[in-house]
């Protein structure tokens, strides 16, 4: 079995070193790690050169392609090089436990129709469009469980077959937000599965004290979070429409619209910003204006 990975990065060379070290400290390590650099500077390139590690290779994108574009490049390159399992990594989310890759590869090899594995996954309702948390009680006991999506930063490892046979790759036009969901929907559509190890999943919840979490409540968001919500709404509209999830698309549209009214409780200006972002996301989806967008809020 050939196993390699890539790490996406953007102007964060300091934390990148720690992430690389964490990966090569695993009980099972990849043959190589490919650094996909979205940076405008050459600091990361010089850093990788200074490491002098033949297992760490560097690829400069030349522009900020976002997480979606960087993931597309990394998966495509490593699949073409013949690696059977490919780690999809972020520069700020190294594996938490040293046995992570060992557990995930074992999980991946447990089913010939496994298209992707990760430490944590969620359920996705194709009719409502909502991503739902896996209940704590389902994670009790040993065994492997099928989920519908595995988010970024969850040590996602992808089967080369879904890239080579079905041409399933992230869409660069999404730039940022929900690119993993779109990728995972297409994996499921191809007849492959997304798997997690229940015991290892539970171990992560215990580690981060995330058992028994209350239902999410609507809270005030920072300008940065609102900026991210633009991408989330625009991309979700695109993903649901593209994948012919008609009811999910309608619900997402209505939910996103009416949610903005709740922002007025934090102030009139906050509510106006919410509606501005909603209509901008909707307009850009309808007119095909995807990719990176500079938004003033």
C-alpha cells in the first residue's frame, strides 16, 4: 500500500513546521508530504528548502487558490503519482494522536468500497440539507461506522480510486467553505463509503470535552465570521443545485434568508450586514461569480 499526503498552507510557515513534525511522528507515516503553498511570499518555499527532508516536497500555486483549489491540486498530483491513499491536511490541524494514521488506514482497508476515512464525521440529510452531529450513544462500543461527510481538519484520507475512476476532485471555484461536503456527496453518489472508527471518534470527543453538547443557539458573529458565512451560503446554494438536491436547495435558501432577521436583535446595523451578505451570496451564485471575492462589510 502506497500512502502519501499533502498539506495546504497560506503564509503560516511557523505553524507548518510543527504540523510536519507531528505527521512524521505518527506510528504509521506517509511516504512523502507535498506542501501546497497558496502564499504570495516565498517564505514557505525557503522554509521547506531549509528542512532538507527528502520526504517533504514543495509546490507553489502562484496565487491564492483557497483550500478548495489547494486540495484539488494536492489530490490530483498524488493520485497521478500512484499513491493509493492520500492524506488531505491543513497547516493548522495536525493529527491529535500519534496512532491516527494507523487507525485510519486500518479502517480504510476494512472495506473495498471505502472512498474516504477520517477521525470525525457527520450525517447529512439530503432532503433538508442539514449536516447533523453523530449522537454520543451511537459511538459507544467497538466497530466501524459509515457517515455522510468528513470535514476539513479531521485527518481526511482519500482513496485514489475515486479520483482516477470517477474524477472526483474538489472544485476550485468554491474557494473556501463546504468543498469537503461537495466532495463527499460525490463519493457517496459513486457508490463508495465514508468510514470512521467509532472508538477513535469517541476518543476525540473525550479529548476535546465534546460529549453531551447542548443544541446550537444563534449567536452574534464577528465580521470575519460573517465574511466566511458569505462563502458558506453561496457554496451551499451551488452544491445543492449542482447535485440536484432540490428540497435541500429550497430549504437552504429560505433558512438563510429568515436567519438574517435574527441578527437584528444584536443591532440594526448587524441585521443589515446579514441581509447584505445573503443577497450578495445569492446574486453571485445566480450569476456564476464564484471563487475568491473581496467583500466589504
